[in-house]
C-alpha cells in the first residue's frame, strides 16, 4: 500500500494518505481549492479523495480504464467544473469529469492518437478555454480542446527529435487580458514549452490558423531535460521559465527585452537568457513555482525538496536556497 503526504498550507497540519494503490504512485495533485486530491499509479488506476480542513483524506472513487501505468494527472480550472486529465504508458490520454446531476465520475473522452507512451499533460491557461496538451515518447505533442460537448484534437506536431519528458504553457500575457476579453480563443497568445531527451527545451507558438511553429530552442542542459515550468501570471509582460535536468542543473530562463535584441544577428536561442539556480550532484526531477511566482520548489535525486528565491537586489541573477526538506534525516 502506497502513501502520499499532504502539507497543511495554512489549512491544517497536513497528514499522510494511505492511497490503497498496489504499485508505485507516480503523481499526486490537489485541485485548485485544495479540497480534492488525485493520485495515479503503475497499478493502472487513479484515486480521488476528499481532503478535510485537518489534512485528512477520504477516498471518493477509483477511476479505472487505462491499460498501463498512469504517469501523470492534471486538474482543470474550476470554472469548467471538476475535470481531471490523465496520461499513460498505454498511449492514451483520458479526460474524466464529475457529473453535476449525481456527482458520478465518468470518462468523458479518450484520445488514442499518440504513437508511444504519453509522458506529460498540461492544461492551458483558462482564458484559452478547456484546452489540453499532451506529449509522448515519440517526440510529438497533441492539442485537444472542448467545444460544446465534443473534444476536438486540433493539432499533432513533432516537438522534439526524440522523447518528450515534460511540457508547460506560458501564461496569457496581461496585455491580452484587457484588449481581447470579448474575442475568441484564437485571439489569445498560445505558447508552450517542451523538455526532452535530446537535452533541449523547445518553445512553440500557435498562429491564428492553429499551426504550431517553433520560435526558440534553448540549449544549456547536458543531459535529459526532466521538467519545465512557466511561472504563473503575476501581471508582468513576460514570465520566467524554469527547467531541470538529469545533469543536476536547474535554470531559470527570462525572455530578452526587445530593445536589447540584435534583429540582424539574433539566433533562436538568444531570445531567452538563462541563469543557473543551482547545480545538484544528482538528477533533478521536478520544478514548481509558488502561486506568486517568487519561490521555486526543486525536487532532486538527493532526496531533498528545496525552495529557492531570487535576490532582486543583485546586479546579476542570483538565487538563494531559503528552505530544504531532507528525507534522509
């Protein structure tokens, strides 16, 4: 029986959840309000729990249907109801939804378009509608979105020369929030980044016809890129992009200001400037931003979770570890 820990986060002291999974747990995600917890496992199942104020958890349902290990799960924005996406080694992406009438969880859509294991999924910013990106071991990304009650697979394109390990959406720029509120999904900027087994980060942008075009290739990691994460929208024109790799390095990439670019000499990789957060001795598996975008959480193969904060008073980018949890102690 596998266990998952829940932090208090101001809602209680937290606790440990006995998931009842019979194999390794690969992901655990709280919903937007922290009231529901979803877990997924190599036992091919997904479990959903109600989370109490004291951090206790009561299982609501087990979702079954995948035919292989379930690698990742992701909650949709609550404006669309209770929606959960999952991806699996069985090459499928599933979207689950809790029905409003009787609170039953049902599989609302299954996509079988990917050619190999689907390793990562991510919901787009809610301003873009209920839109999901999925990435697989064959280097392809699929985009699907909900229109009415129908899921449309709108794009399927090659993003990496080999397998993709992670992907993330860039927040919708603040300038679009006010000027395009009444316009459709195609009027808003759609940008995502992928990290892959070719040691690179690829950044793509969709045009008005829905075609995804490569706009930047970021090359600094010396081994597989394990995770990428754009910081949340906090009202700035651009958001930093964090990455981590099997080489133990953690970088934060900031978009270069337009007036500092040499338009005639600009290379694709010049669009973003990397700053090294830290170089760990072991592979780094995950990076995640706080809701304010000021703290970066890093999970490493040294069995530690550390929090990093940028020193904004420094002339050059400098990151400081402000907290660390060491499971070896």
